[in-house]
C-alpha cells in the first residue's frame, strides 16, 4: 500500500492540489519518520518550501539532536529571505556536530547572499581547514572566488577537483570553468589548453563566447575566433554579446561589409545597444553608404533618445558631411532636453556649423565655449586662432595661438604669427 507521502506526490504531479493538501496532513500524522524526511526533500526540490519546512520542523521537534534538519531549515529560511531565522538554526549547531561542516557551507551561502563576502570567505576557509579533501568544500570555495572575480584564486580549488577525478560537479564542467578563469586573468595560452578540451555537448553559450574571445586575442587565431562566434550566433541568435566582437574581427580582417551586416543583426537582437548603431554607422560612412549611416544614427536615437555618445557621433558625422543645418537642429534639440554636462565636442561642432553658415555671433559663442576644454588639442586651436583673429577677438586669438605653439613648436608659420602678435602688443 502506498504511503500518504507517495500519494501526495502523485496528486501534486496530476494537479490535484486539494487532495495533495489532505494527503500531506495525513503523511505528517501517519507516515514513518524516514518517509516524512524523504517527502520533505522531495517537496523542497519541487519548490514547495512551506510544506518542506513543516515536515522538517516536525522531525526536528521529535529529534532535537539531528542538526542535519537544522541545516535544511536554514536553507529554506535563506530562500525565504528570513536571515534571522537561518542564523538561529545555524547557531544551534555545535562545532563537534556531524552537521557542522554543512552548516559552515550554508552560513557562507547566507553571508554571500547578504553581500558579506569576507564573512562568507571565512566560513568557507574554516570548512576547508577542517576537511581540505572534501569535493563539495573545494567546489564551494572555487565558485565563491569565481563569483567574486578572484579568478586566479579560484583556479587551484578547481584543479583539486580535476586531480581527484571530479571533471563534472553539480552539473558544471570543471574544465570549462578553469579555462574561463584563465581567460579572465589574461592567461590565454592556458585558457585555450582547457577550453579546447570541452566536448561539444558541454559547450555552453557563455563558454563558447569565452573561447571566441580567447582566440581573438591572437591574430593567428582570428579565423578560429570568427568561426567560433558565428557558430554561437547560429546556435543562439539571441546571444547579444556575440555581435560586437564578431563585427570587430571582420573589421580587423578587412571585411567591413560583413562587419556592417553583423552590427545590423545585433540591432535586431538588442535595439537598445548604442554601440551597434554607432559602430555600424561609422562603417557605413567609411563604405560610402552615407544615407545608411544617417539612417542608423536616426534609428538609434529613436530607440535610445538623448544618448550622449550617439548624439556626439551623429553630430560629428553631420559636420564631416557638411550638413550644418541638420547638426544645429540636432544639437539645439539635445541641449534643450539635456540637464547634464554637455560634451565640449558638441560646442566645437556647433562652432564649425555656425561658421559655415556665416552666423558669426553664434559661432563666436561656441568657439569661446569650447576653447577651455581644448587648450591641449592642436587640431582645435589652429582653426580657433584663425577664427578669432578674423572676427577681431584678439585676446581669444592670442590664447589659442600661444597654446597651439606650445603643443606644436615646429610649426614655424604659427610661431611667426605668435611673434607678430607679441610685437603688436609691444
């Protein structure tokens, strides 16, 4: 005859929730303790934490020395964000308890979830000192250091697992973890040594992406990187991170047409990624596809309005292509909507546009506004000097000229111009 616990699980699987509720109550009343314990584990695994908690608590009331039940209840309390209750259960477990090691791991999980990484590390290291050959402790330490960005520190603990024959642990391929860790600390040769061992069935999107990034660090492996990234894209087109490095590889390989297509594919997946619009438009402009570049900038600003980087790139594009009216309209609207600091490059761009349109009052305003930010930029100072001189702004012209000559002392024409300016002062 089936136990009430078995009946309850069958009823849950068939969606008979009211019947399952009654069977659960009967299980707690009539089933033996081992069956109730097994039921609690099953329920916790299925996500019925409240029922699991009731079962564990019933057993703990009957067996107050069974600390394994306390660690289980602490786990549930952590899931319920009840930190105080979790700590209460853990504090009741003494250092000589058979459940003490497990309690340290649960406490570490609790502290890490609360952002108390030093306390979490202390618990894990205490557990490791007590039993440095226990795989679950090695794995917990490795994962802790990996998750907190201490990849170099994590590697030896992962390697301990490999040496003990633990290639897979808790559903994770340890070889892939070591490979990714080596890549993230910049040890790309070691990273490849591990990442290239991974079987296709174990190649998760994140690991395949890291393999592609690792290949991309060496020009000799660029084609392998492209192949790896295209495989990832074909297997999971929604993996937005793959498009930028793949496009950049095409740029480096002098295949701008493919780079542009890749950025456009990226936009379809992540229409709020400013970099896709910005880089795609730049490539389109370099290919002579100016209307396509303009369209990409405009589409980007529709999806990510008032983005400072995109505005600046689009403004640069408009100035370079002599669309000064378009640049002025763009920036006047942006300035009216933006309450933050304005990129000085935009002042320079407006200065150039108003100068081209011969609106010299406005041009002077923006040349002067840009000047303090570009006192170390020769490409700005030289045209600024000529503009100020032509407009009779002698003091501003002298400031620009003096700064320019300090930067480019071998531009003898400008050195001579500075001498003439000084002579006129005298």
